C-alpha cells in the first residue's frame, strides 16, 4: 500500500476534523502520514471530541499555539505552511509517494508573511518547476490558465506566446487528444469586436496543434455555452482563462466530489476542492468527506 503525506491545513478550520473522521476509510486506500505535532493533534481532537485512532501516524512539525476556531491568525498560517513544507520534504526525499493537502486560508498565510497565495504557486517556486492547477472529477476537469489573480489583471496575461506554451505543457501532463479551450470575452470576441484577446487564444490553439501534428485543442469556445450538456459529452478537459470561468460551472455540477490536482514534473499533489469552512469548524456541523477521499484516491492512482 502506498504511503502519502497529509498536510493538515489551517487548524482553525475543518482540516483536522476531516482527517480524523476520514482516517478509517483512507487507511484502506493508503498509509497516511499526517504532518502535525502531537500536542496540536491532542488539543484539536479534544476540542472536537474525536478520539485519535491508534494507527494515526504523525510527522512532527510546527509550533504549539492556541486553536481559535473560525479565525484567521498568524500562528495558524505559519502552522499550515509548516505542515505543507514538511509534506513536500517527505515527498522529495521519497519517504512518501505523494502529498494530499487539506485547505489553507490565504488570509492566514498573509498574516504570517508568507508570500504565496496558495499551494499551486508555492509548489512552482519550492520545486523549481512549472505547475498547472487542475480541478474536477472523472466526469469533468477544469484546467486554469490563470488562477489567483484579480479580474482586471487577466487580459494582460492573454498572449498567444504564453498560452501556446501553457497548452503544450498541458498535453505533456494529461495526453488527451480532445481538449476544449474557452474564449475570454462574450461571444468569443466576435472577431475582435469585443476585445482582441480571443484572437490571441485562437493563434495559440493553431500553433499548439501544428506543433503536436494533431487537432488536440478545440476552440476558443464561447464561454456561455462551453459547458452545455453536449459539450460535456464531447469533452472531459476544459482550459479556462480565469478562476471563476471554470470554477462556477464545476462547483454547480460537482460541488462535493471534485478535487484539486497540481500538475507538475516533480511530485504528486492532490487536494480537496473546498476551503477552510470556518463557519463549520469545531461546532459539530455536518461535513462532507468525499472531496478528501477522492483526492487520496487520485493521488494513489
């Protein structure tokens, strides 16, 4: 059975509860190593009134501090980052086959002075390789060209040369012969009437297909019809120009079962496709474990 490192995420959120409640199920899929120190584990489990399983193996990391359910704190940001770094170290040293990350809180990372906005851009820097954010499930995967940037910045990144490189990179990872690429603007720009960005996307698609000597990338698809029932029958992979363009339809269709995968050439990393759910932390709320279990299954696969 393969061994995976589990970074515990923001301990003021739902990550620890998910890890504890799902442990029995995922222990049948892999050998998990949880990146958390024993003191914080014991405090958290006591607050949750959940017993720590006897085979709950941990890797010591992070400082000891007060858990404050549902609150952004510098200490929680530092702790979740330490857990993440520890998981990466275990993977790089081949002590585990890959890592699964529970949700961090970007505001807590900012309070801790961590320069990254999330796991994906942190991995790119820490591993020294390009990374691609892909989210979804076996029915549909969303591949994000840009992700955690503001809407006003997006158009400045939509250049044929950059998108071409991105598309070739994607093909190296997933090797699908049928990948949809969305336009940026309404009506795919109407031949430049509504912005020139989609002309750049079309150039990138043509150049990538010419390079690959196959008609791999289709589009640019008009965004408001890209996720029609027929298109979802025709395509499994959708390249989206920005975060919400892909995540809104994905979460409308697969809110509980989708996962996050970081495509890269260094280590395997999957994650839940949800946040820290501060409103549900440590208050006996009903939690779905499905995204986490699916993330573990995908990492093992």
